[in-house]
C-alpha cells in the first residue's frame, strides 16, 4: 500500500527544496528567461555538493556488489524511497523554476539509461565522475529530424571497426537537453541511441556512451525556445566519432532475441523518467495555481468550497477544477514513482502520469492567465512564463499522444501494428 505520509527526512528535504526555490531560483527567473543560455551558477554550485554526494553513495553500493560484498540480506526497515523522494524534490524545484531546475548538475537521463541497460562495471566507470570534482552533466540523445516519437526510425549509425575495436558513430541528434554542458563540459557524458543494423528495426537500436569532447562529436546549434529557456537544448552532430567498444550499453547482439535487449532495456529509461517529468509539470501547475489564488484573495474573492455547484461563480468552479486536475496528476505520479521504488514494472502507470500531468499543467496555466487577465498576460509577473514553461511537459519524454497510445495498447492488449 502506498504511504502518503511524509517521513521526517522527506519533510526536511521539502523544506530545503523550498528554501532553494525561493532563494536561488524565483529571484532569477525573469533574468534567465530573458537571457537564454546564461547559466544559474549560484544554483549550480549550491546543488552540486548534494548531487555529487548522492551519486557517491550509489556508486559505493555498486562497488560493494562488484567486490562480492553482497548488500546486507537482513530485512531493512522498508523499501527504497528514491523515486518518491525525487518526485517531491523535482516538484519543488520546478515550482521554483523549471528551466533552472533542468540546469541541475547531475547524470540525469544518462544515469537512468546506464542503470537500465549497462553492467555494474559500466555504472561505476561512467558515473563515478559525477561523485567528484567540478559540476558536470549527463544527457540523452535520442530524437532526430526524422525520428521523434518513432524511435524505431532512428538513422544514426554505429559501425564496429574490427581493426581498432571501436564503434564509429555517424548522424545528427536534435533537442538534446543539456547537450552543450554534457558534450563539452569536462567529464560530462551523453548516452546516444544508434542502430548497429538498420535492417533489424528496433532490435538494431542500441545505446552508447560518448564522453565529453570526444573527437567527431560537435554541438552545432542551441535552440531558442518558447519556455524552459535557462536550460540549453542542443543539436549535436556525430561525424566518424570513435568510441571504445566497451562503451556500448547492453549486448551488441541483434538477431538473438534472448540476448538482444538493447532497445527494450533502453525503453525502461522512460519508465523511470516519465514520472519525474510529471512531477516537474505539477510543480509548475502548483506555482500558477497558488499565485492565482493569492491574487484573488488580495481582491477579496473567496473560494466557497462548501457551496453547491450551481451557486458557485465561474471563477470558483475554475479554481476547483484546476485543483482537482492537479491532485489527480500528483496521485498518478506518486503511484508510478512508488512502483519504481518497489521495483515493479510501471510502463502504463508512468505513461498515465505523464499524460495526465501534461494535460493538467497546460489547463491550469492557461486558466490562470484567463482568470488573471491583463495581470497574467503581463511580463511583470511569472504567470505568462509558467504557461510557456508548461507546454514542454506535454511534449518531451514521449508526447501526450504517444503516451496515450501506450496506455491504450496496454489496456486493450494490442501491439504497435494493431493500434497506431
């Protein structure tokens, strides 16, 4: 059973996140939105110590396993709350500023991909760098100009050079979050999706780790975006980019279905990341909703929760609808995150949380602008920025339409050829 009570540790974490959001995020939201691609270095430096310490603990556990020191088999006080804690953390940081939150120095999606597909040795080798030194970033490069939601259409290639035992990557990736920082900042890493055999379809798709400043990898453009403008979104070209053989995640085998788990393993990354994207959407939605209610309160407008529906004003009905949509999305997010902590398969729950939160935050921020009128449309306040930041949550990590398809297929028992 999901426990919705907050432990003292989680309550302390939420207080810390609130202080961080109010002190190092909200005050800089306007400036960083206006000056896209500038970095919130005060925020980055303040959070690096915490994220690097967390990564050090994770690496220490894996190293013990590799050394034959099995994790204690004694009954623990309870299962891990890693993803539940992350959901609360990300919700608060996105309440502060979603664009600044995405600048958080961490292995991020790269870590999820390596954990889902890579070996314990690869976990240690690639992620140990994130537990020491200066701030650094990890990223995931999937999307291509002709392969957005249809990842099977990926055309970036990885060919093995038998003479040097190296993989040679060629192709272009677009919309890579933190691509600049991961590709060019010392010790950063990118996880690249590429095909080792285009004729094999999805089974040919594998994940590869490319370390920062590898020859043949070049950031060619930074996107100018509608929202989350503090975060860089890059176009990266791979031109005969050579990486070691051991930088492939999972088994390179294509035609042996039992061994060829690269694509399916990589897709598990989304089971972990989609609830966290949902949490970010909820943070934005809560920020917009709270601000709207504060402005209404200043005008002496009270929300009568006990009044019959037919006696409520349009504004009261809108606020209650916004609150119910936010709560429903949050409960789905907590469920999907809890299942991750329980090591339960959660593809349908992760997609449900992603779909619901994307729709909810879009509705909430648009309604906030409608209710606030010129005040909401004005750039003197953050309401219009929240509406711009909100939309990406319905797009990345699989669009709302694609995730709706995933849910429908799972419920109806159809495969991708039967329901498109």
